[in-house]
C-alpha cells in the first residue's frame, strides 16, 4: 500500500456487505448497521465537513465539489475501528511469507507477465524497472487486481480527516483525492479502496497518485482502478523516481558460515558484497557470491535460525513502498519466482516464538529495568529494541541477532510458545 501510514503487521482488508440503495429510513437503518456507516452524525463531523468545504474552495476546486460532493460525505465507523485496531498477535516471518508467496500467486504472476510482456518491456526501457517486479507489487497489493478494496474512498478519507488523531495528514489526502476526482474525471461511486484511502491496482494514496501516477494506456486519463496499464506504468514511475538502480537486483537468499558475526546482521550496516564474501557467505545453492563492490546488508527476518538475505540498494527502494522488511522480501522473492527462480527450501524455516504485543511489552520492560535503553514499552519491535536485545544477548553469551528467540525470552524470565 504505497504512500499510506505504514502498518508492519498484517491486518486483513475489510469486507463489508455494501448496501445498494437508500430508499426509506427503515432500509437505511438496516443498511448502515451492516456497512459500518454511522447513522447519526458523530459530534463535530458536520462542522468538520464545513471546514473542508472552506479548504476546498481555497484550493479552487469547482463549486459542484464544494457544494455537492463534500456535504454528501458520510462518516464510516468501521474506518475508525480499523484505525484504532492494534493486532495482538504478530505473524512470524514464515506465516507472513507463506501466505503471500504462494505457488498459486507465482503461477498467476507468470501468466500475467507473459500476457503483458511487450508492455512490461516498454516500461523497462522507459523506467529501468524489470517487469517481474511490477507484477510482484501488483500481486502483493491487490492479488493482481482481484481485490481493490470496497470502502468508499472519499468517505474513508473524510472520516480520518475529521478524527483528531491524524487529521492533518488525512485532510491533505482528502483534498488531493477531490482534486483527482476533477482532474481525472473519476466517479465518486467507483472510488473505492482500503479503509485508509489507498486506491487502485497498486494501492496508491491520493498524494502518491497525484505525484507519480501516469497515463500508461494513452487515453489522456490516469485511472488506477480501470486501467492495468496506468497502474503498472505508475508503479514503474514511482520506483524509478524513488531511486531504483537499473541493472541491479533487490537482493538474494544466502547461506551463512557457522562463525558468522550475527551482530553485523543489520539493515543499517552496509558493506561491499566482497566483504561478506570474504566472511564465507554463499548463494543459496552453495556457490560463491560475486566479487562486487555492491553495497550490501544482511537481513535475518526470523533471527539466526531462519533464512538469511543479502539485500542491495533496491531493497531500500522497495521499503519506500512499504516499510516492512517482510513485505520487501516477499516482493523480491515473488519477482524472482515470476522470472523463473526457485522457491526457498522448507528447511530454512525453523520454529520461532509466536509473539504478541503483551509479550513484547514485557520484554521491553525487562530490558529497561536492566539498564538497556529501549524507550516506551509499546509492544512493537523497532530499532531501539533490536539494539538493546543485541547488547543483552552479547552480555548473556547468546546469539546477538537482535531477535527475541526462545532462548532470549527464557533468559529474561519470559515464556514464549514456538510456532
């Protein structure tokens, strides 16, 4: 979901049953109870729409948008529920990866790559992005257009714009969406997407749509819902402008030597590929890594017992789309498979703890109490928590990979269950 508020853990897309008509008050009541639209105006929503009308007029939007579209926007209680929802259980890397890089998705990706081969080749020449990556993003975002989202985009954005938690961000997104409505001659009814306002085949937020979306089919309109070519060309344009290095891959799975210094496995630790080669890292098939000065980091999404990846500068470009390392690895591996690569061996997945926010918060509190600077015990593993874990693991004689494995949890007096 490009350009949206980053969600590092998997939250399923909403699937409400959409009402087809609003005729009588009794029918409206039944409809609204199903869709999650608030029947009664929540305090301040009407006043907020009034403020948005003022802003829309200041941005020179047509009066029909100011007088007809904005006042008709409806608050979506389901959006607020999803915005407040914090997932208790966090997917392991294995769960995340296997749910997304499936054989079915690989096969469908290969079919679509072949179907759009000529157009993808044109995009590669123009933007420098290999077609398999564009198809992989398409597959991860909407299952190749199979599910674009059903939430009314303008209503969702208005709901979040009128909610004080992130009002400024979503007010800008809403005003931009209204600009797109006019500029691209879009239909309010057809503008549907995720609960957070991401739209179309590649799930662009409105500001990303405005800045990077392009006309791929030559009809003079940029429609990321109805035009696959617009969507793929827009994805290519975004990646190109985000710094994609032509001729380089995203990374690759690697094998680590027994004496590997796990404390160096950190995205921020970039070393020439030759450095890792001298340490004894190998390709997944056991052959040597190329002797190149390419900037490379080692990423261990499941700690030292799981698969290891050498990632290159293009990996960071993928992270601009979605800040989840698991997402970026899934995109890269799906692209590899679409291009004919082999899957990962089942043996690379070892049992890892099933983590939840409560357990992580306890871990953070324990580290804080022992003098390791974690910060707020918020139940989310970030850079500070990983750094503190490495320090703790080093002092305890554990593998210092910054991952809360069962041994680390046990040393901290915590009890975790393996997957």
